[in-house]
C-alpha cells in the first residue's frame, strides 16, 4: 500500500477495469508512483485483485491496511538512532505532572519517536495506543522488567474512526450532513474503547497518517477529500479531548510539510532554529503556507479555539517547529499544547 499523497506532480500510468462509469477505486496492492489500477466499484476492484494478485489477498481493504502497518513497523531498531533529534524535541514538549499520574500516547507504533523510559520518570502508568498491536507489544517487551507492568497496551485501535468504511464508502461517499454525526460517533467509540481518561494525552505524529489508507484506495473530488480530511481531523481532536481528564493536559505533534514538497527543508537539516523560523515566516509572507502545509498549524489552532471545540481545549498554543529526519525525507513538525477545559 503506497502513499503518493505528497507527490501531486507524479503522473503514473493507468489501467482501468473498463467500465463506462468513472473510476472510484484504486488498487492499494499494486499502486506505485509509476502505475495505478483504477476500478469503478469494489466488485471490479476485487476481480482485478484476484486475477492480478491471487485470491489470498484479503478482500477487506481494512485488513490489508492492518497488514501493511505491521510490515512498516517490523524494524524499529533502524529508526531509533535516526529519530533521536525528533524524539528529543517531542519529549521535551510533553506536559509534565508530579506524583502518580498517567499518560496516554496515541499512535505510539514501535515507539521510535517516544522514550517510554523517560516518560516513566514522570508518569506512573504509560498507555500505548495504536492500530498495530504487535508493534506496541514488542516495544513494551524490550523495556526493563520492572517497567513493563506499568505499560498498558491498547492495540488494534483505528484512530481515524473510519477504516472499516473503506470498502462501502469507496463506492458511495456520505454527504457532509451524514459525515458529521458519524465522526462524532467514531470519536466517542474510540474513547469508550480506551475505557478511561488520562492526566496527559499525547498524539505522536499520527494525524498525517490517518488519511493515507483512503488516499491509497479511493478516487474522489477535491471537495470530498477536504470533507474526509476535516472529518478525520475532527475525530482525532475530539478523541484527544475525550480521553484527557478535566483539568488535564494534551500535546499533539504533527508533521505539516516534507522535503518532497519544499526541497529547501533538506538544506535546513543542520541549521539552527532561527533559520527554520525564518523559512516558515518567508512561506507565510509569500502566501505559500496554507497551500503547502497540511494541516496548516494556524488553521488547526483556530479549530481548537472554535465555538465547537473551544470549551474542550483551554489555552491552546503552538510550539516552535522543528525538523524530523526520517532518512529518505525531512519533515517539518509542529507541536500544539492544550489544557482540557
């Protein structure tokens, strides 16, 4: 399952199912930046998958997403050293409390971008939440014996809220009037599954990953993509608020731009924070920020201050940005800190 969402200028070769109707689905099994198969319906897509990839390919797209995520998280040791600078920035911004409080990390994955041992010095209990239950289990098993009992796992949690809609919504996407209540219900379902609230809740650069399975599977209008992105963002923000106890704190780390979109980021890898701030300011002056940075940090901050969410997120503020070197790419990352109202 490939993600080409950050390469809008790539023009792959296209094969289709041959149906008269316009394409609505793409094959996530064979999609690359060079080639894509497009289908009119789930039925057409399934026929292609069996013919081209064999009947052992799971019929449910959500099952393939989970398998892809497991494969992506197989080698965390390769990323631990690479992510050191990003991890240091992120951990320095996590709200601290004293005593026997607890912290919940949404999108913990293989824990390459968080330091569980460092968290354990401040929090009595650490809850790790991710779609890939095996990844967080392996991360816990590598910890010192005395610490493992203080780590609680919540695996197979779909933080987008909509993975199981991949197949039916690919053929018929809901209207905005239908999508809003479904997003609220999805967030409430995630919070209910966690089963409790936490003193501190952290979202660890998972926001940009949540739409990727849909981007790899569907063909939709820009308006529909915007509606889906807004709904998934709404699910995540509501999940953050709902899983943080009243008076508690939260922190969202989110990547907004990659060197694939702005090559100048590569030249800033070894530069200071002042030059990074100057780069972002220049983008804003040129009017490029809102079109290139997804999500735009200022827009995300305004969402937390809106009438709908403002009562839940008290005193939200953006942090200074930093760069995250992921090896093949460099990403611009922001943090957003809030108090639970």
